[in-house]
C-alpha cells in the first residue's frame, strides 16, 4: 500500500514536471537568474545583456526585446508576470507559425528542466538508499 502511495507521488511529480506547471515558472526564472549571475559579488555583477537573457530562454535578442515590450505594455505584466518569456510570446503571437515557434522553444525548455529534475531525483533516491538501507523514504504517521 505504501509503495503504491510512493509510486503515485512520483507519477504526480513526473506529470507536474512534464506539463510545465505555471507556478514553477517563477522559481525557474529565479534559478536562471542565479545561474546567470553565478557567485559574483554584488559589486562584480553587471546587468545581463539582452543577448544573454535571450540565450537563457532559447530566444533571439529580437525575440527577447519583443517579450520585454509585451510585458511593459497593457495588462500582460499583471496577467503573466510569472510566466516564462517563450510562453508570453506564444500567447501574444499573431500567426499560427509564430505561436508554434514559441511552443517548440517552451517544450524544449520544459524537457530540459524535467530531465534535470528526474536525474536529480534518481540521485536523491540512490543517496537515500545508501544512507538508510531498507528504510522507507516516506513513512506513514502512526498516531
């Protein structure tokens, strides 16, 4: 019974990773910001360029500039402030081809993120089993 609960937990985790949960967008952007800035001290940090930001999201500098414009005009900043740039661009696309372009970029980013998360989960499970052989990762409360 407990093994089935654990399986359901990981299946739910996998579905959440692969469907690109919107709530995750904010933390993904924060992680990207941290990766971009590395371990520099505040005085050493330079503002990232449009080209650097664009590259993080798999976009061209022109695409990223368009994203910045979309977010500075109208209600987009209120509706989608925690959504990834390719998603904002796709939702504001004016042609099916443009929408598909951004959808493909977003799918690639989601796959990369999910792959990294699943790889780490595998390492975590292996480490848990090495440190606590025979123990269950999640134990039911006996009260």
